[in-house]
RNA sequence: GGGCGGCUAGCUCAGUUGGUUAGAGCGUCACAUUGACAUUGUGAAGGUCACAGGUUCGAUUCCUGUGUCGCCCACCA
């Protein structure tokens, strides 16, 4: 007789099952049966940051991708799911810097670059190990033999190669421009790393001096000592007579020379309709200054402190200088008015610090420069054709070679490209890919390897983390070498990231892959939403509302967590995390377990010689109504689940299979089978149909709940009821014709 | 300022080209049940599908507008 526990205990089996999968070698596509004839199917795992531990968002992401990969593997594809981690310089470096300050009271400069970077690497390694274990515990069937890291040797070679090639094509240049300076993080950041925060502010209206003819308005009087012009609208009748004139003034002890200019970008109706132009400390003003050839005058330094003025102002923070100037304006009776307004202040996404626009010499990717595409496999673009990076990015999606789901994000993508400015890629951080450029006097040398000879010094800056991430789909496959992996698995099949990194990552991958390889990086992008807490808030450290996925898996089982994550979660929509749902799915796993217990018990009760042919389907004319119904419903469920999975409607697939297993098979057919089993005329058929339904259900459920299904499968295998050793590589049931496995 | 999304049962959400009584999970209520499973079963209550127009034989679904919550982009200095 069977001795199966009454309840399924995930804890008891999960680790061993994952080990069996790993030991089988089937996570590696090369080891799959008939690997040579299989069609490749590839997913690159969006690499989690090595800054700590995985959160619910990662658990969600791992689940979704594993479902797709397991489904495709069972369909007979040569499935590669390539894992890795991201070195995430800003986050990782600041985390280690904080720990250093807290534990040892030291700053990173106390250690020096080399020692500090070693510390960060050590931290990253520990964090990496934690993350890898968490990915494992989610049941992710990734190919660990191909694991990559955005900051390992191979990826570093990829980064240097890409930089060098783009430099040679003029796609990367060094320029002195106003950039987003993060005073707190002491580094430049790109436009995409800005977050606008609305704050109350004061709008001051004043003039530079008593003999200056025009009032201007600003929220930042302290920057006005750096003004080199006042801009008005060309059609503004009030100021026509002043256009072209130049004035000198002594503004709070600082001499300013201001030219009145006319520019279309000025709003007549805002403030006085006249704009003080500060070319060094405003992105917009810098653009105006460029159009009019105005000089740039820097008055604030990297620490957000004043670099001009007398003792009262020099070296003061901008906020202090502001008060000093306002006080001076009041004394001089130059202040016309002071209004309370709401203002959007740009801050750094990572550090939260206020951005101080500053002119700096930095490296940029030129997105508008025309260049001949050296090699193209992109439909609609010939090898050697003149393109721009912007054009490559938009063409890949416009032409339908890459589809983005949900579709509405395609519009957002195009809009982003239209407004895209050159991408600042240099960062003043120590942990990261150092820019492969060397200087000696006025000489500049860019190559993959350092120049020979003495006296060369490498650029101290490192590259934006997204520069290396942008190469991810192909750097992980061995690029710049022309490896077999690269030929086999690139372009990848589908990319499944969160919608919040559409610009940061997805767009940049398209940029790099098309420009470097002349290939799209992936055929489909399926964006998922964010996991939020029960009140709809983001999970964050400051709110301390995090839920550890590992707590959930140990409490309810990994299968339950996985099923709960996709059940009712439509693509691209945020997901409210609810522990009750996980609990419910634990019940479902147990339900499946008990269905299996029942089926196994009735089949094995009388069977003497267990013959796998028991699985073959019975004759039509002997079927009862209940038999016919469940068989028809199974066919329908199989069809629906397959179609939903093919089209990435995982939530629908999950719902369909859940409903079939619980409410059709268990609630209806199992009950109907009881009397049928007691009747000699129908008993045999009933057993066959029960077993057939169980086997099909296990297959349909496996991508969602791999552990419990694999465990039950092993029980069937032990009794010779199925042929394949592992359900993981068993053949996906094709809806028609109804086949015996 | 521009764009997008949500608004469906008490709660969290599905609803795949417009089509008979609009679904699920959890929750609630009643009843049942010691032989797969109480981590159960049967049944019930509960929705003017935000609102107003329009198209249509027919609209939760398509169009227009309004309200409301949220997100993205721009940055008016």
C-alpha cells in the first residue's frame, strides 16, 4: 500500500528537487536531449544589483521568466536562461562608503582608490552569493555555467571594445558642457537619473542695479552673480529697445556684464517676461548661451559653494548665499517682490541629493551623429548605410522587429527617443569600468589596452553602469569574440524587465546591440509591473515595509509564492502583494498533492503488474458522460494554457490551469469517479482517465509550480507510470490530437 | 504644460478581436462531511462594470466629454 503523507510539505522536498535539476545538467541547453536540432530560445536575466538581498520584485521577475523558460523547454526549445549580477557602482559604492564611515569612521579617500575598490569588490562578492542562493530558492532554471557579472574580466573587455569602437566612429566624445552634478554623490549623472521633487520656493523679482532697465525673476538669486545675459522674447514690445544693449553692474559685490538678447524660448507671461541667463548653472540657460555665443561664468563649485564675491559670500553654500543676496537686494531697494510658488527641484535618484548644474569636461555618447553602420542584419537598414543611434533605436521598434508589450509603452519609448540628448557616460566614481582613455600632455589615446611608453595617465573616471548593462545580451554570450553561443543565442528571444527601466536599460540595449552587432538584442520585450505592499506603496527601506521572499517560501513553499505572484497579475500592471494569496496557493499545492494521492491509491490498489500502457486512452464507446466531459475540458484547458503562455498572458494561463485542476478535475471528476471505480464496467476506464488527467495536469502546472509537480512526477516514475526521468524536460502536451504521454 | 494608465463584488484583481444569467482569489453566511484533501465540499448573499453622452440590433468592451486616483515626460527661469 501507498504511504504518502496527508499533506504536502514543501520544505522537505524543494532543496533536493533543485539539486536534481541542477545535477541533470538540463539548465544548460547544450545538455538537453537532441540539443543540436532544437530551436534556440533565450532570455537574459536582468541582473540584480550586488547591493544586498533580493526583494519581492526580484522574486516576481524570477518567477515570470522561469515560467516562460520552463514552458519553452517542455515545448522542445533549446532554452538558455542566462543569469548574472550588476555591479551598480553608485549604489554599491555609496553603500560601502556608508559602512566604512559607520564602522571605522573613515572616508573613502582615507583608504585610497585601490584599497577602497577592493573593499567594494569584497562586499559585492558576499552580496552576490546571497543573491545567487535566493535565485536558486525561487526554483529558477538558469544556466549557472554561463553566469556573468557586469564587472568581470570578460564584460570589461566588452566594455573597452565598445568604447573604443564608438570613440573611433565619433559616437563618443569628450566635451565641456553643463551636466547634472550630484553634490551629495560627488558625481555627474545622466538626465534619466534625475527625479523631480516638488517643493515650495520663493520667486524673487529684482534688478541687478539701480540703473539696470529690466526686472528679472528667479528662485535662485545666488546664481545671478553668474549671469551674462538677460533674455526676452523677440516679440515683446516692452523690451524691444533694449535688445542688443550691454550693461555693467556691481551685483552684491560681484561685477557682472550683461547683454540683452532676444530668444524664442522665453515666455512673455512668466514673471517679468525677462530671464536672467546663467549659462554655467542651468541646462536651459546653457542652451540659450550656446545659441547666442554668450560667455559662461562659473560661480558655484562641486561642493555647492560660491566661488565669487567678497568674504561674506565666497565659500558659502548656495542656500546661504541666497539669503545674503536677498538681504543685499532689500538694503539696496532693488527687490521688487517676493512670491511663494511651487517648484520642481531636480534631485539624484540614487542619493536624493539636489542637482547642481555645472559645466564640466565629461564623456558623452552622441545620439545624433551620422555614421555608417559597419554591419547590419537589421531589416530595413543596409550594411554601410548612414544612420544615427537615435535612428537605430527607433527603427528597431518602428519596423516591428522588436515588439514591446503592453503596446502602450511603444509610444512612451518613441517619445523618449525624440527628446533624447547626448548621454553622459562618465562618472566620478572609483568602482566601475575605468574609461579606456589615456592622456600625456595634450595627447589623447583611446584603445582597448593601455599605450606603451611612459608618462601616460588613464582617465580617472568610470563608466555609467548602464553602459555595461547595455551590452548585456551579447557581452554575456562572449562578445567581442565571435563565439558559438553568440551565433546560436543572439538575438535573444524575449526580455522581461520592469517597466521602470525601459529607458535606462531596454533602450540602451537596443542602442548598443544595433550599433555594435548590427542585430536587435531581443525580439520581444514584455514589461512587468512593480510589486507593492498591501497599501499600494513601493517596497522601500525607509518605509521598512519589505517582505522577504525567503520568509514566504519557507512559510508556504516556493510553488505557492510563485503561483501567487502571477495569479491575477496582468502584464505591465503593478501587483499588490498579499500574503493571503500565497496562503491560498499553498492550499492549492496541497490540493494537487491530494489529487495525486487519490489517483495513485486507486490505481495501485488492484494493479499487479504496473504497465505504463495503463495511461493509454480508453475506447470512446465505453465512456460515461463524466468521462467525456473531463476529457473535453482537459483538451480545452490544454489549448488555452498553451495559447496564453505563448502570448505571455501568464495570469490567464495560471487561472485556467488552477480552475481546471481544482474545480473540474478535483471537484467534479474525482467525485464522479468514485462510483465509477466501484462498477466493473467503468472501473478500468476511470483509472486510465484519472491517471491521464493527473499527468497532463502536472505538465500544465509545472512551469508555475515546478517543485510539487516534479515531486509527484517522481512518484509516478518510481511506479513506471511515466517514462521521462524529469518532468522538467518532459514533453509539453499538445492540445490536439490527444496523445498518450 | 504634454502624454499614459486605473476606476468591475466587502478587499485584491481578471475579463484575448462588442454577443445569452459579468468572473477568480480572499472574506462573509448557511448546510454537509470521520476513506484524496478541514489546507475540504455544496450552496447563498453581494456588482446601475466611476459618471454623462454617442455609435450599434446589442457596449464593461468602441468613440467623445467629465470626475477621481496614480504614473511617465517636459521644467516656468
